[in-house]
């Protein structure tokens, strides 16, 4: 049944729609932090949070808000007043920290970043954009043009001129091994250097506070404050892409930019994914002066549609009332401890890192610093067998396991998931040791 659907999927969908797992999963329903597949298997979901389920699967308040709104009216257009849109915009504006904020809703993170680029390039009359190496910002014509990590985004002939700077990835690259202060200094010097090579005005720097697709890598706190000083000198806007880091996921902060808070809020903030708990919402917050630089009238047919706004309002209310940011900090801390213990002594694990409920485990070939996508895949498959869903990402080779559960994860579920992961990591270690031995054997036999 599953393989039949897989064959039909391959026959009709593009080759570049990647599926997880050797035997891809068809999800049929979810509840809380669990999902079920078409064969009746139940999984603890450690990745749904980054996909779209921010709070919990089938959150009753969201289900109620969506069905009540569907029964009232589904008609969608920015040409009419829309009460849920105004209400959600008011709440997001206040939470954003941006002064004199204006909010524009979209249907995805890609479209949100696209809009941010439209604003920045228009406001600054420049098509030059600074972006981070190893970054991901979406898959439209323009966002592909500013994405540093090409493994999840093809190259494009975008007319944007993109200049890439260092800073998003800490443990690898030319500045690996430096102290926080030295790293910030080196990356800021790199930014100055790149700017020195720009031709005329630069519109904006776009950056993820913690790189998501790039493998949950965080720069040291304060990097963007140091960048900000340079940007301000040149009048360059700072766009913080909070598509993965927003809404308290990082535990200590509601937004990722707040880890750099000497810099104050960004000029433009983009969000998406979990705010709708599965409904397609994205959006942009910017100072009125920047948001209103567009000269023509516009319309978005589905951006801010009443049904997505109703879902977003119910979801955000639940998140705030249940202090899920605090939960991300507490349960994320516990999970991080358990995972570090599980990884201790396994040389297939290079690093367990992250913030709150955004945790990455980087896999390498044993005894080396070489990324091991095979080991990451082995853990992914073994965890699935144990009843746990994970994500993958990182660099060009997906050697990092990404853990981003719904923010309501309980301590007991964190313990349960960590145990399944500990077994999966040991399996991957044994496989890697086995293949190293096999490679050794093969090497000896050709001597
Ligand atoms: N920005 C970041 C940081 C993302 O992680 C993603 C999605 N992975 C996007 C933008 C694009 O969002 P969407 O898939 O909703 O278009």
C-alpha cells in the first residue's frame, strides 16, 4: 500500500521533492507529540515542531478555531476588513520588539523572505544583499538567490547580487577554534572586507540567528550586535529570518535575535512555519518607514486568510498562556543533558549542540572530522524503527540530526526520545566501526 503510493509519488512529483526514509512514511493523524502512519505505527515526533506543528498535534483550540471559521466564511482577500488578521497583526507587532511596526502576512517563509527582499531593495534602491554562508531562506527565484546552502536549494539566475559572509557556522571553516570574542572579531572583519568589495549601496543583511537547514549551528551571542554597528555605519538593513527560531523555540529568548540584544531589534523580521500549527502562515514585520516604501497598491489573495489567522491566534494564545518558551528552556535543557550523556564515548558523534528545543547532533566518520551522512541516515532509520521521528540537515551532506519537537514536549517524552536515540546512536557507531573494519580489511586485502 505504502510502496504503491511511493511509486505513484515518484511518477507524478518532481525528482527534487526529497522523501525521508528508505521506506517513506505516510502520516495519517497526530495527537500531542505523537503521529501515526498508515500501517498503524505510532511515533514520538521530534521534528514536527520545525515543520509546522509548533505547540502540539491536533491542539483542540486550533481545531475548534479552524472549524468554526470554516463554518462562518473561508473567503480570503486583503480587499476587505478581516478581524482575525488585524488581531493577529496587533499581537505579532507587539511581540516583535520592532518600533512603529507594520505586519504583512504571507502563506510561507519563502514568500515572507521574498517580501523582505522586495522591501529592502526598494527602500535602499540596491539589489546587493549580504547573506551568510551555509544559510537557507527558501525556494523561490529570489530566495534561492540568497541561499548559501545549495544542497537544499538549486542555483538560480536571480538578478540579486549576493555577497556571502562568515559567521553562521561556528565549528568549521577558517575561524573554527577561536574564542567567542576572536570569532566575532574575525567575522566582523570579514564583513567589512566583503563590504569593501561591494559596488555602491548594499540593501540588507539577511541572517538566521540559528541556522536551521544548515544544521542548527549558532554563532556566539553578540555576533549580530557587532555586525549591526558595521551595518548602521552604511545604512544597511538587518533582516532576521526567524522562520525556525521564532516563538520561543530557543528557550532563553522569544526571537533568535534577542541573543544578540545589544543590537536591538532587526529592521525587518520574517516568520512562518509553526505559528499556524499546520496552517500556511508566514509574514514580515518591519518599521512603518520600511514597510511603506512600496509605492503601489497591492493585494494578497491568501496572505492573512481568515482561517489561517484564526489558527494562528488560537495557537499563539495557547503558546503564551502555557509558557511554552519556558517549557522549551526546561525540557530542552534536560534533553540536551540526556543526549550529551548518550553521545559520550561515541566517536561517531562530533557534537551535540543547540538552544532550547532546537538541538543538533553532528555525525562524523569515527576518529575523524569528516562529516558522515551515512551515520546520520543510520541513526534516522534506527530511530524510526524505535518509534522516533527526527530531521536531517547541515552543510552540503546532511550529516546533522535535527531535533525540534512540538514545544509542549514533556520531560517524560524527552527521556523516552533520548533513550531511543541512545540506542540508535550506538547502532550507527557499531555500523561505522563495522564498515571501518571492513574498509580496513579491504585495504589489507589489496596490499
Ligand atoms: N527560512 C528558513 C530559515 C527556513 O528554515 C525555511 C524553511 N525550511 C524557509 C525560510 C522557507 O520557508 P517555507 O518552506 O515555508 O517557504
